[in-house]
């Protein structure tokens, strides 16, 4: 199980590595029931109204109350950085936008929300006492983040310049990729990141999603990184199941 352990984000931060995910939900208690049954998660209070989901005792995700009903119900992926302020400046210079400027979170670390030049939202996390994932790539935990993009040349250059070491290092297993948005996708679908959680049996997990009031959007289908199904939970947050 050693390969499933997070690789010490609190020490030598590999900038651009996915290090955390959280869901903004109208009803956190309903989210705890849904994901607890789907993935076997247990929970503990984190800060404010937020909770941390744990798998095998290790932190794997956050569930947060969505205070503003006008905001989307979504899963967000966070990329590690040793210096959130400096990375935000580079993102602006490269054509991205800042949604939420870096803010310290109760000594746990510093968080920011930004977009790439196409408007896909992602988070930044500069670790403090909370390094990020305690475990990943195991069933019930984060396994992949896929970016759906329209102008692939622009986003390839953007992320390649920002996160070169995380994307192209030969000794690091990749954890996010890119899908071009073509005419096969709805015209109204914006560029976005889709968080993937690993499952042992995709078909069985889809049955659980449906039984719990979620919805299957697409799949299962074969991707270069495994068998994927795109679903929503019972509050409308989209994510993917990955069998590999």
C-alpha cells in the first residue's frame, strides 16, 4: 500500500501535484451519508462547518457547506504549491484569473481559487499543518483529475509552464490529464476539471450511486487511464468513478 500514501506535501512540495479535493454542498449531512455509503468514508470536524472525510483513518477529501446558493455545487481539485502568492501572480501573467485570493485557513495552510485562460476553476493549496491527502489511488480515494478544454493549445502551454515538473517528470506517475471539448459535447458545457475517485467495481458503484439518488451522466467508457463513468451525487455535484 506504500504507493497509495501521499508523498509528503508538507515537506518537499511538488508544485502542481493534486493534493486535495473538496465539495461545496448545500447539505453537508446529506453529503456525508451519500459518500459514506458509496466510498465507506468516515468523518471528523475540520474547521467552521467543514468536515474531513477519512478512508482507513487517513484524510482523503473535504465536504463544505455552500453558503451562497448562487454558487455551483461542485467538486474542486487543489494543486500543491510552496508559495500561493507567487503562483497566483504567475497565473495572472499567463492569462488566468483569481476567483479568491490566497487566504490562510486556521493554520492548516493557505488556499486560493483561480481559473485557467478558458475559465476552468481549480484550487491552490500551500500546506501548513494540513499537508493534503493522507492516501490516494486506492478504492474510495482520489485517483485522477481530467481537464475538459476547448482551446487545447492554450491550456497545454498554460499548465505546462506552471506545473512542468508535475506533468513531465519521468519518475512521477501522472495524476491529471486533458480532454478536448469537441462537437460531441453540449455547447453549453464550460471548460472544467472533473475529479475521479477510484473504485474496485465501476458497475457496482454505479448501482450504489443510483440507489442513493445520484445520476449517471456518461459511461462506463474506456479511457487511456482506466474505465470511467461520470455521475452526479444526490445534490448535483459531478464527479467520476475510475476502475483501473
